[in-house]
């Protein structure tokens, strides 16, 4: 692998990785190279809600898009279910690497894999166990590091709401005015004006007169009329939740019998 290629791959640190359907898997945390030929083999990707877990992803099938985003042929579930390997070690154990190869269904060598030191220029030397990245080979300073919580959010389906229309029967009472005819007897004295009509019949006789009475009765019928329109609308409500997680912090103490040596815990 050329120095230009290795430098380009080193720039992948911190970039997001997406699966074939465009779903974000996580961000690249570390690069891993073969001890023997220096070829890139794995990347460790920070995954999970807070990015606290590192999952191994094969370099094979990992490509860089025009906008700098990284695409892998592995699915998000494959990376999520990958065998758990401690990414804090300097090297991958061959047995651990073989489990990863079997999980992803890819082929590769069985040699030891070296973690790339992303905090300094590539010298081709592996980091010495127990030495700090700015240890005795560089200067007289010791780097103190600590973990920080990375808090983010993921969208999950919280529930579903639907509109359903159904029919209920209720009883309503309405007062309706109705009219009816009643009969009353009217009497009038014999006058010059009605005398002719009064004497037009026989002097003594039997007669019947019939009057038809009418009344109104309430008639009930229904009609459907539109009353209102109802729809569902979504609105975003922002709440504040408190989350917690464990972080590791390095502390630096001094040792020795030199007078005046001051203890510094790094806080």
C-alpha cells in the first residue's frame, strides 16, 4: 500500500459510515493494519445511542463517496451483531479476527492485526505496551486522556393514532307547535237579515248537520347534514431528559523520594 493511499484512509477517522440502504451505522474511530504487509484490514466504528460501543467492520467493501461519506456492503444489523472485540488492545488476536471474518463472510489472512496510531505520524512501528503515545521516544511529556460522553438522539416509533368514525343513536326532544280544530256552538237571534233563511224550511222538522274537525300531528324524519371536518396534525414537543454513563479518566501521580515532588492527579 502506498503512503498516499494510507494517508487517504487515515483521513477516514471520524467520518460517518452508512450501510447499503443509506442508514447511518456510526463513525470511524480507529484503523487496523496487517502486521506483516501493512495493508488495511479493519476499522472500528462507534455505534449505539451514545457511541460508547466500538464494532469492527471490514475494510473490504468500504468505499468513499463523492461527498466524503463512507459506504459499506454490510448491513447495520450485521455490524450491530458483530462479535465483541476489545478495541483498546494494540493488536487483534488471530482467533478474534477469525470470528470477525466468519461473521461477515469475508476472507482474509490469519496474521496479527496492528491498530493504527492515529495520534502521530505513521512510522511503521507498533506502539510499545505500557508506553504513552508521547512517551520516551518523543519528549518528556506524558499525555493524560479521558473519555467524554457523546449524547445524541435516535427516532423511535412511540405509538400510532388514527381517526375512526362510528355511529351512535341518541334521543332528542323538540317542541313542535301543532294546531287542531274544535267545535263550538254559536247562537244568533232572528233578525230581519236572517228571517228569510229561518223560515225557509218546515215549521217543525228533524235535521242533522255534520262538521269535519281537523288537527295537525308531528311528523319526524331525519336528514344528514355536514357539521365539521376533523383531521390529525402532528406537532413537535421538546422535553429534557437526563442521561448518564460511565467514563474512564486517566490520572497522573508522581513517585519517588525527590524532595519537593508535587502530586498532581490531573483534575
